C-alpha cells in the first residue's frame, strides 16, 4: 500500500528515493528565489526523476519578484512539460514584498503519462 513519507532533504544531493515511485512531491516555503538557479533546476529535474507518470508536483508558497517569475522561474518550471492543474499567483503583502514587487506562486502540476520525443 502507498503511504505518506515526510522527507526533508538538502538541495545539494539527489532525493534518496528510487526513480518513478512517488505520487506527490511538495516543495514548501524553503524553495524560493534565494536558491541559486542551478540548484533550483537540479531540484526540479530530480523531482521529475522520482515522480511516477501522472504524479503531482505541488509548489507551495514559492516567492520571487513578479518579473523573475514570468521571465526566469515560470519558464524553468515549464521545461518539465507538466500539465498545469493549478497556477495561482498573489502579491506578497508584507513590507518587503510590497517594496520589492514580490509574489507568491502556488502551483499543482501533473507529470505527463507519456513523453513524446524522448
């Protein structure tokens, strides 16, 4: 039977899980714009590795500058080719968020069942 296993892993290493076995991966508030872009890309492709076909990637409360979300992070996430089940963006309303034009992204993305061209 499938179960729920909370896992907190550092970004500098691969997830300690076999390929294609997870139904859901949630990346919480610790995954945000302060992570170097190369580490973010490594994380996303490692999540892709461990998710089964049809599995879900839940990006929860990811924050960045609004312009960076549309120019950098959105296209980076889009490279995976996942179906957008939910993609919600809201302004970050604390003083730092208002001053710097920061936004929160909460997204639920579904890994394709089959990939063409790979």
